[in-house]
C-alpha cells in the first residue's frame, strides 16, 4: 500500500495541531479531577484602583471554557482578598483595573508564597495600572523582573494558535505586550500590557465599538491563558 506524499504531509500537520490540544485536555482532567470546577478568583486590592472592573467579562470567559474546551467551570467570578483564609482553594487569580494597585506588607508575603507554591495570576492592564503594578511586583519578587514573553511562547499556542498577544483596545497606541514572572522555570504571573483582553470579553453593549473579530481574539487569548495555567 502506498501513500500520497501530500496526504501524508497533511496527516502529520493535523497531528501537530491536535495532539497538543488533546494532551492539554487530558492534563486539565488530571489537574482538576472529575467534579471539580475551574474558578477565576478576582483580587480585591487596595490603593484606590478599580479592582472590581470587567464585571461581565469573567462570566463570558468561563462560558467559552465550558463550550469550547469542555471543562467544568463556575458561572461567574469569585471576589477574594489575598488575606482570605481560602486563598489556596483558588489556583487561578485575576487582577484588573485602571488605577493604583497597592498591597499591604502581609499581602505581598502571602502572594509571594501563593505563587511559589503553585498558584498562577493573570493581570489585565485595563490602562493605567502599569506603573503601580510593576512597583508592587518588585515588592513581591525583588530579585526578579517582568520578562517579555516572545510570540513563540506556548501561552500563545497551547490551545489556539495565535501570533502573539492581541491588541483589543487602542488606549495610547502602544503595541500589546505580554510579560511574565517565573519561579523555578514556571511562569507564575502573566501580565497583558496595553492589550485589554478583559474589555474584549465584556458584554458587547459595554464596548459596542469592538468588532466581532476583536472579541474572538480576546476569547481565544483568555482560553489560552487558562489552559496554559492548568497544564504548566
């Protein structure tokens, strides 16, 4: 029996596309187990910034995880303080806002331990939190920097194959850029700067100017971040 070279090449390409996705889904099942639900815990921080932003974004994000990835999730966000006793019940934290972010000394210590012990934090720059967030991360990890994440990193390709961090809102026109903080080789913080993924997930009536194409890119990036956090 002989195979056409073009057909064989097509099959190999399909395997390259789908096997990582299948493997990711298996890992998610092993990580969460049957009956467990993925939860996005949004951080209530001090400093005066609007920690409560993206009020409709997380429910949309979780809906996409259920329908497209097939994992069980909560139906809306959980609001949490870093000092809450049940912090470790939520391995995925979400921080968002436009203004000042400020952690207490105790919160700095607790966040450092949480991240070093396996937790993950996704930070979405709604525009305006960059300076204060970078300051606070230096308090959390004084010996580490927010490292630029190259476009070939797995976080952009682990479920959907994206060209890099999509830019959803223009803000001041700077390009979207992903940054990360690593501990023992594992990314523990992913920071989406000048992209505003959360706004692309909000109800369309909140940002009616966002095209369906931009909203789709935001959905794909949010899914990738979730899958990456669950499988690494």
